[in-house]
C-alpha cells in the first residue's frame, strides 16, 4: 500500500518536472525521492521499520515494513500514473545487489503496467547495469528523448540497441565507465559513423591515462562537427541536432581519395570557386590530398579567412630550465578553431595537455617552425583579424615582423595584444599593422614610449590598455587625443595632466572612459583653483562635472588620491547634481 504517493500526486503533472532517486547504503540505509520543483521525501531504515518524512510538508510517519519495499510501492504508483513527460529521470547511488534488483523489477513492472509508454527527455539510470537500462528503455518513448547516461562499460551492446530503438530521432549519449579500455574507445569510434542516431557523444574518463595524442590516433581519421578534449572527458559533436547528413559521407567528400575527384580539383578555374567557400582548416586539409591539388592551391593563394591568431610562449611548469612550449590558437570566420602545441618530444613524460587539437614536435627548431607556420597561414590574409595575440620572446617577434613587413598590404587587425619588455619590441609589430582599434600592451617592466605615440596606428586607435607595467612618460607626451578608452598606469601625474585629459574629454562626441592609475602625484592647488571641485575633500578625493560638446552629455572626473586613481566617465545630464547644471560657463573658464 502506497504511503507517500498522495503527497506526490498533486505535483505529478507539473511542467518540466524532474524526478531523482538517490540510493544511500554507505552510512544509513535510506532512499531519497526528490522532486526538485517541489520537495524531497526520505525513506530511512530504522530498527525494524521504515521512517518516511518530508521536511517541507512537516510530515513524519513510521511504517512496519522494509524501507525498499515501502519506497517501491510509492515509486510504482508515480510511474504508472504519470501522464506528461518528465524533463529528467535519474536513479543514482549504491545499494546491495538485492536492493538494486528490487528497485529495477519495481520499475519494470510499473512501466509494463502503463497504458502508454512513459515520456522522458533525459535519463540517467546509473544505478543499473547496461542490460537493465536497455530493458527499461523499451518502455520509454524514443521520440522525445534528448540525452541518455550510461555508467557501465558495455558500449557496443548499448549503441546497437540505440540505433534500432531511437526510430530516426537523434540523441546525445554520455558514457562514464569505471574503467576505460581501448575496446571501449573503439566502440565509441564506431558510433561516430551514425550521426543519424547520435548528435553528441560524451565519454568521461575515470583516470588520466589517455593523452590527447593517443586519443587522436585512435579516432583518426574521423572529423566530427566539433570535438573537445578535457582532463576528464572527451566530447564529439556530430553536428547540429537538425542536421542528418551521414558523417562517413562527409569524410569521404573531404578525403577525395579517388583519382577522378583529384583531377577535377586540380583545375584552377574550378578550384578557385570552391576555395571561396572554404575556411582555413578545410583549405589546409585539401592541400594534403595530392601534390597536384597542393600546387594548384599554392598558385591561387586563397584567402584563409582567419579571425583570431594567438601565439603564447610558455615555460614548463614541471621542469626547471626546460625549453618552452608554444601554444597557437587559430579561429576562422565559420567559428572553427584549432589549438596547436609546439614542443619537444621529451616533454611528453612531464606534461599531458588535453585542451589542444594537435601537437607538433620540433626538436631545437621550435621558434623557426612556429614562424614558418605563421608565415604560411597569414601571408594571404586579406580580411581583418578580430584579434592578434603575441606572447613570445624578442627573437620570434622579429621573425613575425619580417612576415608582416613582406606583405603587399599591411595586415588589418581590430585588436592587438603584445607582451613586451621594451618599446623596441612593440615597434617590431605595431608599425606593420593597419586599422588597429584597440592596442593592449602587457609588460612586467617600466616602459618609456618615444616612437610608439608618433605612429599612425597609435593615433588612429580608439582604445589603449596597459596591463601590469608602468609608463614613465608624462601623460602629455603620449598623444592621447583620439582615444575613447584609456586604461594605463603611469609613474607620475600633475595638475596639468588632469587639465590636459579634461580638454580631450570635453571635445569628444563619443562615449569616453579614462582610467589612469599613478604611482606618484605632483597635483597642487592650481588644479582646485582653476577647476573648483563641487564634491569631495581636496587631497583625499574630488569630483568634477563638465559639459561636453553635446549639451545633453556631461562627463565626470573622479580623483581618488588615496587609491591613486583618476577616472573620466561620460554621463547623462540627469545624472549630474542639479546645482552643477546651472554653472557650466564658470566651470569651463
């Protein structure tokens, strides 16, 4: 006889209802019946009875029966009477084999007793083995299923069942075995041939014995829509849920193994049309098909459509005085991406990187290989890069300068991020770029900028950010007239510097935001006599309000002398104190 079912029944048909059953035999013998939208019921074994309680409803009752039996009677009623779909159904945790069998048989009997199959969007029956899960899935409607979790390792049996059970409706599947063998991974690889069944496959690893290189070898040559490697799982996205093209057909199209296809693609006039629709990675794969196609592509010099290019030079965190590795990240217009690590083979015994797509082993020619690849990748780039990041030593920066200088037209880039030790390293890159909107310079040292502020790239940029380091120039030497955003640290600031920035801000018709950190101050009373503060305590903090060229816009100057921060912020007229709006002419004198 059900004990707690009548507590649940009124919530049976809640929209997007989730049902979780947690089994606990570690410390206390209990079962938790959880409806996340509503409440939790706990079935707990006492000496010779079962205590059933719901804290939210403030109900506790005792039943003279075994606790698994009491729970099963309530669960059976819930499953038999459920009419609408469950958003999530989970049975997890640990009990004795006998207890697990009791709950499994209860669920099987309940699902068999229903007039219609149960609708569930996501299932996680990790308490049961694969055979038990397969039996239960036969009583679930496959058309609404979005994702299924399997904890046991019987992948081969599972995917064979799912191919026949899903009735053409694609689903995601997650495997989380207690051990990961090569056979398990091979069965996952076989699933990649069936994107009409699976749109996403996630495999969670119980340990870290699998490196990215080994996984790439196992899954080669499959190229899913998207793949991601992490320290504890690998994800294969086989395409968008709405897509139904067979992955094998896509692979065969890209590989171009037959001679007839190669002959067609070696025609420059036809290949030029095709290349217009391909992004950088597809072009690179196409170059590897045959010498004829590679020669044809190299003659046509196609636009790679790269949107982001990043080079990061890193030292080993495991071994002192060990050669650096270089991480290159490339993104294209179609949101495709690739992370490549260049390093020496000896590092394999110390490092295990999961967040990359490819490893390149270079011996003692690490810098040269990264440079040559950069030259190949970027020399025909015509469209504007959204982001260029260079975190590398002076030797590589000089080599990159040679690539940029040799181009027929300057490389256009919206944002450039450079890590440097001195101004000469900035001059290796910035003069050879075009249309830079934001310049970000990172340095652990003090910088004196003599030539950079005179560059057209500097004058035409709208944002300048200095991370970590300090500029030793005075503000007035930095030529900041065109910047809309400034975020820098300077060594010293004076009253005339504040007035100089104020004049820049007043003339601006754009949104502005200046944040100036300073180490030393020579601000004197002349600042307060020429622009009297309307709020604050001179010497501590002060606030000014000034009208901009457009009468409805003001900007606010905040000087915090304790924290050594000077800020200029554009505000609307309604944010200005009323007494200030009546004094604009006096303020500008």
